[in-house]
């Protein structure tokens, strides 16, 4: 493990940056999704849905750029604003403006020009960043006639409708014409080189604190308020440098509660995004609050990970709160509560003070290696047959399940094909017995293993096809 961890820039070193900003509920996330032509940001009429920055790569008119969605800017006076989340959301937006090559200030034609719109425009001017105005909700020609007051903001104006896809081509053509051409190769690692790590868990387990601690900066908002994180936030991260550097894509997700306890549509969308992030991950980190222990919801999340057949690491966070408890005692209790996850490595950490954070990345790297492992065919067959000879499956309807040979069929998860007499006669308990023997022989810690029984076709029973004349 290298002695230094270097955060990879989320914004490509050579791509210009376009930041979408504005006050709440003007349609920033809807515009963000429309430009991308896919639903990446959660869109809902509830105020303040977006909080952290969402950053993704896109292109228009032959110009590649990083597009940034931000939370709504509200109170600018930090001293008079007691809302911590609103303050942190504003800080995220200000950072996006500071990093931008061009800012798209989104306003609402229905509401007209507001004092807050003017305040956001002044902030952009103070930072010296070029900007344009996207006057959203111009759903028809009549509404476009209401855009004149926005000229007072001093930036080029573009009537658009993110909902009905009106005016977007003119706006994006202007963006492409304004952005500088990229003349040097992009240094961002290719997606195939990045290890995709998704961090999941219940609300307030410490997922965002964990990610901020790993990348050594306050990238995502951390609050004691449950449900602070809503979108799934992708954050590139690099350990080391040069040809030996290891590239990661960390994904912070919303806290996952039972759908029956979910308060509204926004939280449901957040949980659906978290589940989708599990599906695309290479390794899933399941974070558990040490002071609360594993709950029924933790078991449900663990079951989602197992059903998705993903590599997994269990992180027991907030270990600094556990006083005189020992890790051995906790592991014993954990095995009783989550016996079906006994194949997953466990790391005790404190995201607050940094305890064991380096061991976390080491465990994640090891699991990533295990999910891609290739087992030697000869050794695989010897392991399977020794296990079969040691304990044979029960006789079912006067016939015993027989294994002839095994072969690896793939990785992510590790898939083992078993050629047998009758696939339907493999009991679940015997399947788990074989998997445990494979883990004992090959390690495979944190890597899901899937056995796929197939009926062996004997050559003497294969009907020969007549030769064509």
C-alpha cells in the first residue's frame, strides 16, 4: 500500500467545465438530465432535492466537457442562516462556479426575475466566470415574450424548456462555440481502468464521512440529519502515481431504509439509485454503525448485495464509540446476526479519526482481485472431487447426485460449471458445502461464487445426424 493517497480530479484535466447553477426549483436537474439525454439527477418538485454536486462527462458539437449539476442557492449570509445543509449546499455550488469554464444560470420564466436570481448573477460576476442565462419553463411562444426582464442580469439569454426540449439546441450550440477546443489528450483514466466501489448502508452509518476521509477532502455533505445524501455521487480517486497507480470510482449513496418506512418520492428515488449503483459496482462496501450493530435493514441490504452477486467488504464504522468492546467479541456477534455473509472480510474503522482507513482500501483491492480470479482447471477438479468423496450428497428417489467434472465459466462473480448426472438433484445445502470447500482451497474472500450444474451429455446417447449429400 502506498504511503500517500492522491485524490484524482473529478474534473478532467483537459476538459472545460460547464456548471449549472441557480436558486431552488428552477429546473437545474431537469436541464442537466435533458442535456445528458438520460435521468442521472433526481428531479422532483420538492425544494432542495439536489445537494451535492453531480459531475459527468458529455459532449456537444464536437466539444467534450464536464457538466456539473448543483443544489439550489438560497441564503447568502452564512451568519444569518442556521440551516447547515443549505449552507453546505451553497458551498458546493460556489465551488462548482469557481471551477467552471462557463456557467449556465437557470431561472424560471413563470416566477420572473427575483432578487435571488440577481444575487446569484452578482456572485458569478464577482468570480469572473463567463455565463449565460437559461430561462426555463418557456414551454411555448407566449412565455418566450416574458423573458425581457432577465436581460438586466447582463448575460446572453436563451429561452428553453427542459420538460419539452425546446431551445436546447441553440443553448448548447452557444456553449460549444464558447468553450475552448481541447488540443491535448485527456488524462482521466478510462472507465475500464477504474475499480467501481459503491458504499451502501442505513442512514447515518457514516458513508459520506468515510468517502471524505478516503479522498482527504470534503467532497460530499456530511450531516447528522438522516437522508442528507440523495443522489448517488460518483467520485474518481487515485492511489499512487505513474504506471502503478490504482484508479477507483467511489460512489456515495443515500441511506437505505425499508420502502414501507420511506417518507416520499424523493427518498424512494434515492433508494432506487442506490440499488442501481450496487448493480454496476465491482465491489460493494456495506457500512454498519458499530454502536447500533447489524439491524434487519442491514440484513436486507446484505441480501441485495448477495443477489446482485457482487464482491463485498463489511465496514464497521464508528469503532471509536465502542469503548472497551473487542473486535473478536463483535465478530462473534456479527457472525450470529449475518451468518450468510461469513465469506465477507470485515474491517473496523473510524471515519471520524481515520482509524484503519488504509486497511479498508487493502481489503477492497483484495476482494477486487478475488472476484476476477481464474482457478486452474486441474486443481479445481481435484478440490471438487475430494469434497465429493469426503461427503456425498443424499440419495433422492433412489438416485444419487453425481459430479463428473468442473470448469470455470467466468468471473464477476466466479462461476463454476459442474457437469453432473442430474442438475435438479443438487440440494442447496450441498451446494453451500461445495462452495465452502472452494473458498477453503482458493481463498475467494469477499468474492461471490456461483455453481452452475449442467447435465453431461454422453456421446453414445447423441444421435448422429445424417450426412448431407
